[in-house]
């Protein structure tokens, strides 16, 4: 797993997903905890499940468009319960490459920002972002499993540990339309 500045912070929740379907189900369930203005940074190697988890989150937010990683376009905008902005900074060399995109306006706007490869723009990210770390496990007995670890940096602590605390993701989780 990649080491980042949040590594010294204790994780708020940890999951093990055993399949693509469980990762999507976790994303749907997690979407219930997101609010306009949230920024979620997804850390993990290629193939760790970042885009799959984002598909689940977008499904939970009632996005009807096909969710694909914007590797070459940098951003995909989706319409659901809230505006959703999906960023992929894999191909960027530095923050300077984002000068004309106006990412800080997105990060401080009224949508939900989902960011793959946020390491490149770390200094531009809001301090109160949510960090999600994914790690694919390929050891014998761990094939297709993903470790998903959430680090909550919100000042108001909206993501609740009792809601997600240390359990395997159930692909039959119900997604409630009720929001606070």
C-alpha cells in the first residue's frame, strides 16, 4: 500500500471485499455517507479496485451514465442525486498541469469529488478530505480480494465508524434513499 501523509492517522474503517460485486456493493453503501462538498481521494496501485469502487458509489448516488475512469480527459462529470466529479490524475506529472482545469473550484464546490491518483495534487486537496486506500491481494487464498481502508479527515466526522466498522462487505447491503 502506498505511504502517504495520512498513514500515521488510525483508519476509521477497514473492509475486505472478496469480489468485484462486493466492492460495488460497498461503494453503494458508502455513498449514503457522502454529502455535497465532499472530496474523496482513492489511493492504490493499478488494479486495486479504485474505479470499481467509484462505480459503486456513483450507482448509490443514482448516476445513470456509464462510469469510466477519465484517464485521458482528467474529469468526468456525472448527474445523480448530486453533481459527481470523477478525476483521474494518473497521467499528470505535477500540479502545474491542472492550472487551467480549476480543480480547486471543484474541490470547494457543491458536488462530490472522487479522485483517482490524488498523490499528484496532494497539496491542492482540502484538509478535510476522506482518504480511501485500496490494496489488491494476490497471495494464495486472497485472489480477487481487496483491502479497503477509510481514513476520515472530516471536521464534523460525518462518516461513522459504527456504520462501516471492521466487517466484510455484504453484496446484499441495502441502499437507503434517506439522507441527513
